[in-house]
């Protein structure tokens, strides 16, 4: 493995700016790594080798001509396959969009291009971002680089695995109920769900519009912040985009200090159903922050226990409406159009063949929750619970600066274990969902390996709406303290892909 | 039992999903289990609590009314399952006996 692929984006940025390495060399190293390992990981649905090398050449030429370039110019990034790209297919992990090549770029896509970031390709995902394991992709599952028999989490599992497997230093994901933070946690990397509205949804294939939030995945907190600064900011093409200055997240990640900060441990996000090794690593992380000068208290958010059922009414309701656009008429798959069938019959046949089981379950669940006679008891009630959860956050942030919890109740589970057990699958997002319902910022950073299975555990930091910088500051402080304790970044101990690196780092995460 | 197989079949029709018998047999008990689980929201005493439909309290968002070119017809039609005379070609929209 080339050392260019093990460097952080921040390190690459320095070497690119000084001219020590070229964007072409960096891009080629990552494409070589993808060619070497992606057959086993399957993080990518599409690798854009030619496009990436052309973009890299352009960055090199502009730099040689003395152009002023941003920090990520020449740094490779992997893009989740639910962002539209004019030069690459966009499937959202679904057969219904198989081979679709969008006529326009998402705002996130065009901002990456404008910054000179090199888009390596499109990453695998649960179909329409519905799932927590990437097993719901119509194109086969992604595997966890720590243990290829386990899931990488989801729905941004391809993005998380690409970063953990050193195929890309950075990746873009989307988080509707935990789809950035949960895969980041179980792959041993950093993932951030910014404040809702902080990143544009224009050109993002919609799942649940009031919850969907694009965000960064990276191997360090600073790298995530650099990527967020590149993609964030007001976009007139998205009516829910926040028209305010982006919080200074990279500066916050560099500040990395928690002295005097009040940290609240959420009482409801622990206990039954949580793996012992997850809880022990979480407690150690809290002690570490306390040792760094943070003031730790326990905080109760009583309605968080209703977040999961409320989410599984709100998200499916919005999805049943959003996915009505896949009607086989103007783009995408069309099945059974033999000249005898009506448009409605063709539509129903196409949707039955084009959507996978989980998407069908959620469309029908949403249709049920929104139907007259059930609306008040289900969707209406879930919306009230959403208010109560936002109020729990408000009350908690009156007492403390940030809230913390494990990111997921368990480490990565084996492929197939929960594939046809929706309720078990949904539990993977237990700790991440509250921040989607309330719209506040939340980040996951690795906090060690669970002793019982040697797999990564994520530490979640939740900050108030628009206080993304605070989440980065705490996560970076935790990251610095962990790295010092372990003697190296957690990921250096991953042994699923590169056996050779395992032996000299066996102490990882202890 | 919170939902019957017949109701699930009705939901599939409303959702424009032409599901086979086998698929209905598989999905009906799963939907029943999910609906029972999410019904827990009804335990919450929410009398007088306003609903939240969105994380941000935004109303009447406007942007500048700038004229920009729309996508060329050939680009848009290039992704269509069927095209005729620069139009989307779709199956008949009325039933035979309508």
C-alpha cells in the first residue's frame, strides 16, 4: 500500500500545496488501492478512473500556473451514490435507477468539483438510504474492512468502508437516522451529521426530506471538518438550506480542548440491549474527557425512548411520498410495457420489480401511517413526539454544552444476521435518531475496540443546532487523547484487509 | 394482530406495487410486527403538544427570480424509457372500457 493512501487529507493538502506530490500521483495511488482491495470490500458501485485522473491533471495544471487553490484541491473523495453526477451513473443502490445518468450535478457534487477535490467514484449504499448494513443495496453488500464477514453499517456503508480501507481519505455520506455516524462507528472512523440545513440537499435523491442531511466521513476529525467547510453553506436551490455563515469547524477541530466544558451523559442511551464492550469503552471515553478538565454530569432525556418508533413513522411517511416519483414514465426502469397494459399497470409492475424488500416495507408502512383513519394515531402522534424530543434537547442544552452517548448499541454484526429481521435492524440507529428528529449537530469518533470481539466502538457527541463547531471541538479532544493512549490511530489496528499491519499494532484500542 | 393480510394487499395497491402472493405472505407478518412496535408512540401523553414537521422553523423561503436556461430537451429525453417526437412516450392512461 502506497503511503499516499495512509495519509490524512490534511497531510495530503500540505504536500500538494508545497508541490512535493502531484494530484495525479495521489489519485493514481488511490485508484491502485481500489483496484487491489475493492473486489473484497465492494465499497464502490462505480469507479471513475479516467474522470478522476483528468480532474487531477487539471488541478496540477492550475497549480503549476499559479492559481489560488483551496485546501482540498487534488485530494480524493468518494461520493455516496445518492448524489447526482452528470459524468457517472447514479443509482441510490436501486434497480429502479440502474444505469441512470442524471442530467445535472447535485450542489454537493459541484462544490467538490469547484474545490478541486477528486471524485474517485460512487459508493455503495442501502437502497434509497434505507437500512443500517448496506445489505439492502440492489448491487450486493459492502464488507467491513475490519472483518470481511461483517457489515460496514449503513446506509453510507460504502463511503465508510472506502475510508476505512484506505481507498479514499474522505467520503461524503447522508444521515437520515444515523446513516453517517453508525457506519463510521462500526468501521472505526469519524462521521459527522451537521445541523439539518447546513448542507444542501439539491440533487440528493430524497428519502425523508425533513431528516436527510449530507455530511463528511474521514479518518480524522480535522479531515471531516475540512470536508464540511468545502461543501457547507447556503444554497438558494434548497429551500431548507440555512442562510447563515458556516460555523468555523476546522478551527474548532484544531482547538480540540474540553477544559471547563460541561458534558452530559444521556441516561436513556445505555443499559439493556447495549453490548458490554460498547458500554465499557464509552465509560472510559467519558473518564478521559473528565481527566482533560470537562465537567461530566448525567442528563435525562425521557422522550428519547420514543425516538425510534416516531422515526419509523415519520421517515416511512415521507419516503412513501418521495418515492412516488419513481413511476416508470420519464426516467429509470420500465417493466411490462407491451402495448396492452395501462400506465398504472406498468407503474405497479415496475415498482414491484425495481424496489427491494425494505423499500417496499417502508413505502407501505408510510402509506398506512398517512391513510385517513390512522393519521392521528400514527403520523400525528409521531410528530408530537418529535416536538417532545426537541424539547428534551433544549432542556438538556440548558444544563450542559454537549451530550454524549455510544453511537451504536453494538459493534458491527455479521452479514445476514439481521437482513430479514427489520425490527432488529432498526435498533442499530437507537442512539443516532434523536438528533435527526431535532435537527441538531452530532458526530461519531472512534473510542476503542470492544474487548469481546475486537471491533470498533463509536463515541457520539451531540451539540445544539448550529453549534457544529462545538461537536468538532469535543470530538477532536477525545481523538487526541485516545490516539495518545493507543500510540497510533485506531484504524492502524484494522486487520481484515492487510494482515501484515495487524501484528505490530495488537495493543490497539486497549 | 394490528393489520391483516387483506389490508396489506390493499396498501400494496395504494402504493402501486404489484406484489405476488408469496411476497404478500412474507411482508404481511413483518408489517404487522413493525406497526405493533411503532404504535408505542401512542403511550406518550401529548395532549396539547404541537406537531413538528420540520427541524427548522422556516416559512416563506424565497430566492431571487433569476432567469437561467433549462436543461436541453435531448439531454432530458436521453434518460427516458421511450421517446417519440421529442416527447416522453408513455403507456395508455385510460382503461379499455373507460
